[in-house]
């Protein structure tokens, strides 16, 4: 059981790092270039990781890696861009908070991981907490924006579950590299058509891109995919609700954003949902592993050496 909680704790690095990306993007990166920023986060750092893991897909993993890259990186970022453009940020974040429910249902359908009542209750509680945390009055529900946001949830949820179903024949660093390169190649022409030529990049932007690429993309994705591989999808999906919590904490601490009773209540509900949904699913993992003591992978240590 301790091993399960440790894996879950390292998985939490991913949504916390993703949550920090909001502040870094708004503070350090060129404005109004979300697709360019997403491409830079994916393609160069995917190629860098591939240089340290010089192994190309073989057989059906050519198309599987492409599908995962499109679902988890390329199509996801495009749809998030559309949602952010047409919806208030709070509403987009609230819709995205439905992803744990989508992941649990897809995991039930594709990998036979039946969701526990506690996990579903935790997902609903967490989504309500996100709404209190980030939703503001006076929002407008643009149908295209709503469809894009829910599409992003569907795409990424399917991609995450397929990682569990397909079980790549390579380590997580290589699998992450394949996805980032495939997704980045999809984003490159779209960014050029929609946003035009790349903007000027100063030292602050370079620092921001390095943080987003190394921490909020490489490290975060490896930790997230590791959790998906080793834990039930329900447990991992609930941890993803820490994303808006991290973004809010950084916004309050570094940008002076408002934080009142509604935000405190929302954060409490998110944390309650994340914790309340875990014991049942992690107990199931413990029962399955009693007869098979699998050693811990060294992906984390290897990633640290790559980043250094």
C-alpha cells in the first residue's frame, strides 16, 4: 500500500506542474500565441528526449504513437485553444474538471476497470469544488467553446486510457518522446496558419519555455503516464483535479489574485474529492500485487539525468 501511495504522490507532480503553467505562460511567454507555445512545449523537447532515447517505433506502434500524440498533445491543445478563446477561463476549467468521470467511464469500457462509488463521488465533489474555485458570475456559455472544452476532455481521456490498454513495449521516457514529437508535428502547421510567423523571443520567454518544457511537459508527462500505467485510472484521474488548485495558489501568491470564502470552500472540496476517492481503488491494486512484487522503474531517476 505504501508503494501505491508513493506512486500516487509522484503522479501529483503532473497536475501541479500543469497548474503552474498558467502563471508562467501569462507572465513570461509572448502574448496571444497559445498554439505556438504548445508547439514549443512539445516538439523541441520531444526531440531532445528522443536524442537521449534514440529508438523509433516499430510495427503497429508507428500509428499507435501517432494516435497517442494527437489525442494527448496535438488535438488536445488545439481544442483547449478554441475553448480558451471562446469561453471565460473559469467556465473552461470547470468543464475540464469533468475529465475524471470521463476517464473512469472509458477505463471501464476499454480496460475493464469498474469505477468505485467512492471514486465517482470524489470526482463529482472535486468538479463542484473546481466550479467554486474558478467560476465567476456573468459568464456566457458559447456552444462552440463548450463543445471544444468537452472535446478536449474526451480526447485526452481516451488517450490516457489507451496508454493503459496498449502497454507500450518501451520505457516511459521513450513513449513520452514519441507522443510529444507526434503531437508537436501536428501543432506546427496549425500554429503557423492560425498565428503566423513565430514571435520574437527574449530571455524571459526562453526561461519560461525551459520551465514549461522540462518541468511542466517532460517531467509532468512521465509522472502522469507512470501513474496511468501502474495505478487504476480512477485514482490517477482524481489527482488531476489538483491542476486548478495549483494554478489558483500560484495566482494568489505571485500575482495577487483575489481569494475569498468561495475559493477556500472550492479548494477544500477539491482536496476532499481527491482524497475520498482513493482508498477503495488503491486497495484493489494492493490485492492484485500481493502475489507479484514488481520492482520500481527507474524512469524518474533517468529523467532527472536527462534534464540535468
